[in-house]
């Protein structure tokens, strides 16, 4: 199974091209997958594969022992490495979770929110420059598995979670690559239908939720091609699995209240029962169990408390059909419509709106969708058009 998974990551997720340098970021226990990915990348003609292992247990030690005023320090070579990879039009493969959810239990959430590693600002610069083909994929570790399946012992929980990943990654298909290309085409078509309406805003209404998210004049939910495309024309799938269509909102026009419909993992701290109130685009109240970790992250810079993404997910995707809370944003965000604090992706708008999208050193998705949450498109003529009802597309 792992061999087929590595092949899918390299061919469909990252779409490694001959001569490219490949950078793989992973937790040390993901080494078996890293090595198979490296082998597949070299088979595809990669020039060099660089495996960088981020140890989450060392991160916890830092949070336990380091001086408070050093927790937001990031060595300069982290950013230089990533910018250099972008300059060389390389490949980025991220294997998640790099900090398993719940690993930071017992750490003061506000203190934990100061340390955002392994994420850092330059990541978004490279994404928006579209100079790298990249993907984010999952790998099971025991801490994550026991949180998802607390009624099982570690071995059984790990086996159960892998069984679910095989399903949501479509590794049970005869040709997983073909299955993903077909699914990406379906998502692309859904985005095109939304774009054709040229909505001015989207309204989310449900339990403890009444939120209006303004869109920019050129906000779009479908790119030129299914998946994402680099400046060199390389088409890749930024997330495997993926079930979403997404765009960049107007960071100045978000108003109302919203309740998260799933727990949120903030770099190892689990936030439950999250509620956020927005005024004039800015989050002015963030409440919930563990919310101090999120408040710490959104205080990072001017754009961190504003939205950089609005994403729509219907109930036909495989992740939602598992009826499982995964405590992992890669999976949970593809089971429910979601919003993201922080940096926006420039590919989500036309060039004339690039200066208006949100810019930040963070990008934190939180889930706000469910069958009980209605999504309505608001036109510039004040018409209200149903978009999602009961989790099903209406357009």
C-alpha cells in the first residue's frame, strides 16, 4: 500500500518533473513513506531529494523550557532555504501531522500560540509566486490515531486510521491517479458554476452562525485547470485528499458570528467549541476551549485576524462519509466548508486584485460547514441564491 501511496504523491500530488529538487518535510516517524517518496521522485528524474525532519517532541521541550521572549524566534536559514527552493522552481512535499494533535496538551495555550513552527512566512511567498509544485499528505502516528479512535488500543487505532486513509485517498481504486484526476475535474466544474454567478458575498447561516463574507470583484473558485498550476505550467494537487473549492475573500468585508463545526488543531493544541465574531473584516472575539492558542496566532501580524480563504465543501466527498472527526485540518477541512485566518492565495483572484488580498505570516483553517449550515450567494443586485442546502449543491 505504501508504495502505491508514494507513487500517487509524486505523480498526482506534487507531479515531480525531471531535473527538479524535491524538499520533503515530515515528522521523523514518517521516514518509511519519505524514503518511498524519494525513490519515486528519483524514478521521475528528480535532481536531488532533501528530507527535512521536524521533531515535535523537541518543539514541546522548547515550549516547556525556553524563555517567553524567544518563542517566536525562527532561524533565518529556514526562510532562505524555502526561498532558494522557489528560485530554483523546485518541489515541496509536506507530510502531516508534523505536530500531532494533542501533543501539546498541558502547555499553556497562549504560550503554545507563540511558536508557529514548522510553518513560517516565506511559505506563503513561495506559494503565491507559484514557483513550486507542492502537496500536503497525511501519515498516521499513534498520538493522532488514539485521539481519533479513543476506544481502541494504539495498534488497533493506528490500523483503523490507516484503513480510513486508504479510503479517503482513493488508494482502494484500481487506478488511484485516474480516480483523483476525475475528482479534481468534478471540483473544477463545481467552482466554475459558482464563478459564473459572480457573487458579491457568501452568507453562512446555522446554529450560532450568521456570517457574511464579502468577495473581491475577481474572487474565483476555479483556476485555469483542475488542481493548481505553476508558472511553468506544472499542474499539481496541493492537498491529497481534497474535496473543496476555495477562493480569497475581501479581508475588509466580513461581519457576524460563526461557530466552528469541528475541533481545530492549532499546531498540536486542540481548540474545541470555537466561536468567532467579526466586525469590519477583523475577528474581535475568539472564544472556546483552548482558544488562547488561536488568539496568540492571530495576534501575529496585521492580517492574521482577517480572513484569507473561504472554501465550500459538499457532502459527496469521501472524508465526510466516514462520519469521523480527524483532528487534522488537512482532512477535516475537506469534510466541511471552512474559513481561514491569515494569508490568501493570489491564484484565487485576478491580477488586478492581488494588492487587496489578505497578507499574513499565518494561514489557519477552521471548519464552519455542516448539513445544518446553509450557504447563500448574495449578488451585486441584492439577489439571494442558494448555494449549499443540507450539504448539497444548489447551483
